[in-house]
């Protein structure tokens, strides 16, 4: 049994936002790493938790969010990593996966002490989520080839900051241990 969980941040997405054109190339590059990480986690029965923006639609539930993303022009970024029947789903309103969500409670119920973060955006939601995990005394691994960025220089700085100031491990999807 593992005390780890994979957290997929904001990948169920329509890419209908201001920075989408800057984000899309990196999201395409991160997709194979996310697929590899999810496959390995699911084979080992490691919990997979999708934490996703609700796009300001407070009536939204995960099925509606997924349907919107799969109907978008960028469905090819969503379909290969869509939640399966065992995946858990938490809707968030702001950058951190913890801010005003039940995630901390869910992790405690599952006995999770280590988060493997993947998704987008490295220099925003991933960074803020790693900090919030760190202050909750959770161990963090950021999967370098499974995170997407808007600004490459800021993403590299964010990864270094998470490693240096938050004791986060930074590893590739193939090197992650559960």
C-alpha cells in the first residue's frame, strides 16, 4: 500500500482563456508524461485525483466540466487523460488545489502523505498547490515532464523554488516511485 496520490491539476480544460495560445504548446509536450504517470499509478492502484477549475460555472460538476472539455477544439489534450471510473474529482475556484476545497479532508481519509503533482500551470497553480501542500506537511513530487507552463523561464524558476524552499522532489514520469 502506498501513501501517495497523483493529482492532475486543471487538465480538463477547454483552453478558452487569455493565455491559452502560450500554454497549448507546453500542454501538448506534457501530455505523454501525464499519460505515462497515470498509467503507472492506475496499474499500482495509486489514487488519482483530478482537481480542476470550474470555469466560473458554480453549477458545474465533473461530468459537465469533462463534457465541455471533450466538446472543445482541444479535446485531444483531454481524451487521453480523462478520469476513469476509479478517479476522484475535486472542483476548485482559485489557483491552489487546497483553497476552499475538501481536498485536505479527502487526503486524510485516504491516508495520503505524498502528492505527485502534474498538470498546469507550473508557475501558477502547480506552484501554489505545492506550497499549500508543503505547509500542510505533505511531501510533494512535481513530475517535470508532466507539467505545462505559460512562461518557460518562470516555470524553471518555480521548479527550482519548489525544490529549494519546499523540499519538493522533481522527477520524470518514468522515474517516479509510488
